[in-house]
């Protein structure tokens, strides 16, 4: 069965610090990978996605993620965080061969950025 | 509509009662998904509708949970004989096939 692990439950950073949130998945086949963000009081929204091609994908608000197939990882990065990045971040995977509906989410990482 | 609309936004019910949660997807989106978000547990897939195909119900946690989608648009998630462990935020999302899912704001269900 597919699963997604997010290593950190809660990350606290100061503004301008660099961010890396870990995400590992278990699925041996071709995958689609996603990072979603949920700002306080708002809907879940897509930050970035990887389907194929360049394993370094860029998303909104300066975020990027790198797909490393050999490590089954899709870590999220941002060189310099802002207070407005305070949110909960969810990694998700949809493996080919599984139901298109079954997007498996990690448990989320809460990011708190101190001004 | 402009986005995925869910109602009610909050629902408080007594243990043993039935509840219905509604989702109105983005117009034209053929795919509709229900998820459950529990504190510290991330998002749990419940059910998926795609067009006129039979829904994928593999994520429904028990036979007390059911969902339907009428006319390929609005969906209703029904929980019968609610239990306290059903308390969670129920999220609906819609998409065009294979494309980005757009999420609603969710229904926060509290079972007393």
C-alpha cells in the first residue's frame, strides 16, 4: 500500500531562514507528487506538483521541490521564509495503477515563522 | 460557481444521529472527492466520483458512511448513527480528470 511520511510535525523558523520539509513515499511505480498548503483559516491549495520531466519543480511563492526517485523523496524547499508562510504543509502522492481518487496525504507539517 | 462550496460549515450533532454533508463542485469538473481531516492525522481519502463511472468507495471507514452524486454535480456524504470518532473536518474537492484538485473549506463535524 502507498504511504507518505512527513518527518517533521512542527517546524519553527525565523524570517529569512531557509526551509526544507521532508517527504518520503512508499510506492515502487510511477508516481505523481504534490505539495499542498493550508494557511490559517483557508482552504487547502496546491503549492506545486510533479508529474514527469525535470525533477526540480517550482511552485508559487518561491517554493520548489526536488523529486529524487532513488530516495523516494520529494522535499519542499524555500531559500528565505516569510512570516506569511506560516501554514500547514501536506505532501501527497498518487501512484499509477491506483485509483485516481486515492491521493495519499502525509500527516502534515506545521510551519511557524517568527517575525 | 467560483469554487467548491460545502455546507454546512459547522455541524454539531448528538451521538447516534444521522448527518448529511453537502458539496457543490466547480462547474464542469467531472471528478469529485471526499476526504476526512482529523487532528494530527492528515487527510484520509473517503470516496471518489468520476463522471458516470461507479464511485471508488475504498476509503469509506464503515458501512455507516455513504455518498451519492446526483446529476454528476452536487454530492452528499451521509453518516448514519454518528459516533464520537466521526468528529473531524470533512473536505470535498473537485477537478477535471488528472488535473489539480480544488478543495472546499470543509464541514467541521462535532459529535457530542
